[in-house]
């Protein structure tokens, strides 16, 4: 460590970095190392808090041995993304808090750029980074709040260009230099003011995983704060390393969370329409499986049909 920036739990803290992990030890190590480098380069006093959701890969012992300056909160069960982040937030002391996924790696200058973006105006309550794929291509620059068009494009096969388009809720990256307004970033990297959390509260832990950052950002914007993407903050997101271990279960969890979000912010007619779209999608996949004899289509159809049940009125017991 240098005298200009350090990692630890004593004294003044500029930024608290909260990382929720679940069986991602090796990627987590890379993430923590990148945060340490960025803290030194930015001359920031940073505390790193890792909340481990009952990993079975030796994460907590590894952290205590390799990164003794990191605070580790070891849970005895998987509490989910929102609840685990809230535990980290509750113990954090920084004036700003960076919520970071364990499968991310901060590139040079990213922490400093995020801080500058957040403090560019007193109206800015949260900023996200320019998320990159491991090959350096753009993964995400920010999103609009999800609606029916995005739901349709999630369900039905579309041209790859539409996946990354405005129609699918993606915000164009602009000139790649200037910060720009979004509705919400991907939850993999979010820097937020403590004052925002004090005003609107923490993440809603009724969301086990997925959509919790969308709900949070909706509350933040409703309170009058702006949310920006800072393109100069480049963060590699290896993407889905925890959730990829349980794809079918995570698909259903995604729609449990989307169901909760849609019911909270949209009408019963909207929610019913989502369910109808999903049932049509399931029927289309069933037909493709029958005529194409593709097991993947059959599996997709079954997943869509089960997820569609989340959107029935009255609310499903599984919602």
C-alpha cells in the first residue's frame, strides 16, 4: 500500500466497496486486487466489505489469508443479492458506496472516474460504469426501465441488432466520453451517495436476485436524483459466473423478481399482458420443438410456461 491511498477498516473512509460473493473465489480475488490498485491510483481511503453467501469453495478462508485488510461477513445461508448487499451497506462507513459484483475487474482510472462523475453535480445520486466483455467489446452502457417491448424482445427470438437497441431498453453510449443520463445501470457496478441511501433506503430484500437494482433506481429517481453512466469508468464484467451455475433456477428467479417489480409499478392489465406474452412464447417454442425436434426449444418452452405462472392474478404463491 502507498501513503496516498489505502485499504483498511480504521480511520477515515472515502468509499466503501461492498461485494457479494457466492462460489466465485478466483474471480473475486481478481476483483479485490483491481479495487486495491484503483484505490492507490486514486489516492482514496477505501474499505472493502465482502459478504459471502455461504460459498463452498473456501472463499472466506482465502480472503482472510490473502487479503487481511478486507472485512468479511460470512453468512451461513445464501440470503440473496439484495439482503447480502444490505448487510454490507449497514456496516459501511464511507461517504460513497460502491456495489460491485465479484466477477468484475476495474480498469485503470475507473474508480477515480466514477467519483468524479458522482460529484460533478449535487443532483447526481448514482453512477454506473461502462461495462465491457472480457474481449473489450461493449456489454452495457445503461438501461431504461423495463416495459412491454423489452419483455417481448426477451421472449421472442429477434435480430441481434435489436438486442442491443433502444427498443430493448439499452441506452446508446453516446460519444464514449461524456457522462449521460440513464434509468438504471446493471447492478454489477453502482456508486451511490450515502445521502441517497439515507433518503430512499437500501435495496428491497424481498428480491432474492434480479430487478433489485431496477426497483432501487426507480425509488432514487422518484426522489429527484439523477443517475448517470460514466464512460471513462471502464469495468470488465465476466458476467453470470454465480448465476450460470443454476441456469434454469435463475430463469425462474428472474421472473419472480420481474413479477414483483411489475406488480409494484404497473397495472394488473400490464402484468396479465406479460403473462400472456410468455404463454404465447411457450407455445411457439413447443411448436418449434415438435417440428424441429430440438431439445433446447422444448426446454425453453417448459421454462417459459412455468415462468408465465408468476404473472397470474390473483398473485401466485411462488411470486
